[in-house]
C-alpha cells in the first residue's frame, strides 16, 4: 500500500466549482422522461393506517402514480441475517401492509413528471395534500428502557430508583 498522498493536499478537478456553487450535480440534469418521487411518512411511531385517500393526489396534474400498501407490488422478503444485521428486529417491509412500526415510516410514494414548477416544490405539496388516518398502537418497551417506560406510565417518580 502506498502512502504517498496521505496527509498531502490533493487538488480535485471539480473542487473549485463545487465549493463556489458552479458545479452541476446529478440531480440537476433534466433527462427526458425522468420521473421524480416524494415519500409520505407516518406521523406516529406505532399503529395502523386506518385510511389513506390518494385519489385527489393521483388526479393532480403531472402525478404519474401514488403507491400505497394497497397497490404497491408485493416484494419477496426472505429471512436473512448477515454479519451486519442486528440480532433483534426485522427489515422494514415498505408499503406491504397497513402496519406502522416506526416514526417516519414510508406509507406512500408520490411519483410525478416534475419536481418543481413555478419555483415551488410541487411534488412535496402534492404529497402533503394526501389525507391519511392512523390508529395509534402502544409502544413496545425494551428492557434497556424499563426506567423510561416506568416513568412514562407514572409507576415511579423521577427521583425514585426502580432497581430495588
């Protein structure tokens, strides 16, 4: 292994353009037929999607499709544990059912022909118009957070130890 460049200043061909705002990034290329997407995320940490009204968003000009758990392609999830996988939990099954298992979980995907129109983020606005209703579920506390759960439920006061 060579260490000739470690610790030495190295000039980048596009460095000056990047730091001065003159560089063109991949997201700035307008490719014919390119689509853009915005993710609609859950606002609760655990529960179910009671209803999701994607019809008005689907009818908005430029919207190609609105994917939800009702119309998203079914994905083949197989049990898999690689050395980098955690020992507990499971993969997030995106848009596969109505379950919400974490705050900010993707619950819909709005795909449109354009990202921005008239200097406004059109796609994010279209995603924001989507009407969703959720039913909140109880959190599942972990043993490491027993004290936090006990405090939250009012079983102990902040000054009292629960260790015995």
